[in-house]
C-alpha cells in the first residue's frame, strides 16, 4: 500500500474518531461551560432562558494528535506491508 493511501485511510479513521468524540461531548453539555474534547475540539456553550449559543474551535492539541496518529498509522501500515512481503518470500 502506498504512503498516500495509508495517509488517506488514516485521515478517514481519525475523522470518525473525532466525530464520535465530538458527538459524545456535545450531548454531555447541560450548562454554560467550556469543554475541550479528548481529540482537541474546544466547545464553548452559553445557555440563557432565550437561547443556546455554542462555539467550536480547534486547539493545538487537535493538530498534534492528528499528526501523531497519522505518523503512527503510516508506520504501522508500512511495517505490516514489509512483514507480509517478507513472509511471502520466506515460503
């Protein structure tokens, strides 16, 4: 598998993890607060009797975690690929 394909697959997997974390944290909010999710999304919520305002922003943590995840996922994919290739040649 090419590195670009591994990065693409890793990005899709990271997006699914990010969305699950976002949805979980969003439904846990029940008062005015600022919450930073595990994947680095900052959710600021202000609740009044008339309205509910929610603002989203990414933190540096989100970028760092994404880059670390992509690097580890790509290295793992390349390791598995070389392991499969060497197993075929040994047989």
